[in-house]
C-alpha cells in the first residue's frame, strides 16, 4: 500500500498525526536570515581544537625554556658582588646596599660576636623597608610594626609570616662578597 495523501496534498508515510504535532515551525526570521547552525558548530569546534593544540604547544615550549634557564642558573645564585670591607662596618653596625640589583634594597649586619649576615630589606608582609635597630636587637618594619630576628631573619612580631630573604655572603680577607640569595 502506497503513501496516503492528506487533504492538503502532503504525503503521509504512515507516521500518524503525532509527527505533525511535534514538528516545530521555522520562525519567520529563519526564512529571512537563513543560517546553517550545524555548519557553524562544526567550524567552531574545529577552531577551538586548533587553539587548544596551539596553546598546548606554546605551554610546552615555555616549560622547556624555563627548565633550560633553571639549569643554567642554579637556585639561590645571583651575581657575585663586593659589598663592603669588614673593617668598615663596626660590630653592632649595619650597611645598606643594593643586591642583587642596585635598586634592590638590602642590609648587611655585623652582629655582636663578629658574625656578618645580610638580608633583603623588603618586608615579607607588604614590602616596606626594614631597618636595623641594634639597640633593640631587631630588624624593624615601621609600616605595620613587623619585627624580624637579625640572627635568622625570622619574623617574631607583627603581621609578617615569612622570614626575610637571606643574602649569602663570602668573606675573602677583609672584603665581604654577596654571592646569592635564598628565598
Ligand atoms: S609591610 Fe612590614 S609589617 Fe607590613
């Protein structure tokens, strides 16, 4: 038996009246601005995939570059620079200098007992400059009254929670050199 024609003359393959009830009529704007959404989806997905591949490649290349740089410069290393003559910094005194760059504030301390230590002057709270107060045996940050132990750089009062970055020193005869930093 062949297809049945309805009164409007359209072919009916036997699916019943329910099929017509489910059919969504095309909106008027669809006729005026025809757009192939299925083709658009395909292009967008392909584009997205291309971008994902490029981004992964760039990320991989960046990681390789950082790893290579890390191998060239071991952790904690920085330029070796003469900081001061030990005899110029009296015991209990301090000398402010720039390290690792000239703009990076640092402080060299000559502690009682003859030991030299050096730290970044940047407070680990919000980066104000810390000052040595030998009369109170402390490194002091005036911004929020942070206090650090001059022997270790550890925070002992106020808001700072991390110790001051330490500058590694080497002494040759009377000259003190800065040779690197630890976080
Ligand atoms: S910046 Fe040093 S205590 Fe806040």
